[in-house]
């Protein structure tokens, strides 16, 4: 694997440099803001640094990292994704086979010529050590011999200079070849504990088994258990992908629909997002509601609209949406609240289809499916399958403060292939909402805090 770093005055400039040198489908692993030192060590301003990766191989455009055997998916490697800044994975593409629903990243293999830029590795090292410590804690509770802790120098070396030979293709053979080996025995214990931790977090066993299959290949490398642990962390981040949040464009107004079942917190979520754009970014925001089934829903949104000093219009029929949005032609953003309905109610489902269909083509739209993290997995599958029949969507998960198991976020992301976006952690407007932090989520999935 070839890993390079690029710097630019903006994120976009740095990413553009990476793509220019390494190809349009390069994997953007990390984006961070760095401060440049000038004469006598005096800081002279900030730049944006991008970490980009390509895998070395003889094929012109193979998948990122381990090539698939028949009926298998490619797996992904590299530890830069463990950095504590935002990770950009927009160029990762999902790929499915008959026996596998999990997503896998892909990248092209054009050679990179940019000079590497030195990076502060303290965030990477700390993330690895924390993940390692969390796994050890579980192993000790289960009566297993803990894995030798990482020395600072070992962790730093692991994340500093990934070598191409560390990412070479590995044959798919039985994981434990010699249980008499202490390393193999510890790896075997690690796999069992990892399985239990993910299962306790309500990750679907289908995905756990597929995840273990990916790690099984990595376990045969000579890099040891430390490298295996870092691979766990990075692979899960890659599977969660890059969050897709609301982005404004020159084409006004941007129309954003919020859909989902009743009682998941759509209206409160809209208020939080409206506040962020109106108050923090000083954008012109309008609110629409198509929820005419419940009087309380419109009144709740009207209360928020009054507080934020934003206009509110009610859509009484799906065919009215065009003329209502025309009222806000000079606005930056229009947020549309929709009726929450049972996924078994065919009549209300048809109304939703008509509402989305009747949006005039000149308006750019985004759709966010709002789900509660407390909903049963079986119900989440049914809900997402129904909405998936008539629209593409991004995922918002609410009520994370009301659960201690986060596996359904990973489950539904992999089941739908939709991008994650926001999570909410309470009722406070506008505070209790944030963009999905994939590294934080992985830490929770691995039993951390």
C-alpha cells in the first residue's frame, strides 16, 4: 500500500492535490488541520493535511487491499484511519456478493509522486492504545491472559510508516494453525472476546462472522497481535464510512426531507438542525410540515419556528409542495417535516411517495431517514426496507442516550448501504445533536466509553 500526505490551504485543495497525483478513486483516509511552523519555530498559519492511500498491485484497478478469492470480498487495511480527526471516506464504494452484504472499499492503483508530509502521531498512538486497553479489560474479566500492552514506541512505529509488504495478499487458511504458540493462543482468545463484545452490543451475527473472516486473513501476517488490533479498529471505521451531512449549494433553496416512523424525534431533530444553520451559520431557513395527521406536530414545529424567527408553512396535500417552496425561493434551506406512519400503513406510504415525487425538479433535495437507536432490530429492518422501495436516504439515529447497545447503527448502515449523518443524544435544542463520529462509535462498539 502506498500512503501519502498532501497539504493545501483548504480541505478541497488538499483533496484535489491527492486526486491529481493518485487518481480520482484514491482513498482519502484522514483530513486534519495543522499549523505550519515558520522561522525560529513561530507558527505562520494553518493548513489542511490529507492522508491518501493506494494499494500496490500488478492489476490495473483491483480492490483496496486484499484481493478477493471466489465468492469473497476485498478487505481493507491501513491504520491512518485511527486518527482522532475527521476521516474522509467519500471515495470508498460498497460492493456485494451473493453471500455477503457488507460494504468494502475500493481504490485505483495509479502511482503517487507526492512527497510525504510529517504528521503528529500522538492521536493515532493514543487511539490504538485505548482500543487495545479496552479489549484487554474484557479478556481479563473473562479469565483470559491479557495481551502484552503496547509500548509507546511500538504503537508509534505501527502508525508511522505502513509498509507495502504489510498489506500483501494473504491466503485464506484456517486461523489457528498452532495453538501451542503463545501468539496464536492469544490471538484465538482475542477473536473470542471480540466476538462476544460485538454480540453484546447487538451487532448482527451475520456481520460479525463476515468481519471475522476479513480479520482471519490479517491474522496470518507476521506483524503480530498489535497489528491485528489496529486492523480491527480501522476496518470498522471503513465499514461505517464517511458521514453525509446537509450541505448548501448555490442552487437555492436546498430542500431537505425528514422521514421515518412515529415517535422517533423527527420534529425535534429538525429544530436542532434549523437552529444550527439559522443561528450559527446565519443562513435563511424555512420550515414546512406535511404532518397534517397530528395537530400537535404542527404546533410543536410552529413553536420552534417562533423561537428561531423562521417562517413555517403547512403542506395539506402532496401536490401543494411546489407552490409552498416557491414562497422561499431566496432562502438557503427548507426543512420539511413529514408524517410519521406505521410502515404497515399503505395509504400513508403512498402519500409519502407522492410528496417526494411532486417536488419540482429544479430543487436539489436530500432525504434523511430518522430512526431511534432503541427500536428493535427486526423492526428497523422492516422500516428501512419499506422506505428503500421509493427513495434513497441518509441515516439519522436518535435517542442514543437511551441505550447502551449501539450495534443496530452498524447493522442498519450495512443492511441499507446508506450513509450515516447525525445522531442525537437528548431533547435539548440545539445542543443534543452531532455529526456521527465513526471513531467514537467504533470505540463504543468495542466496549469502550
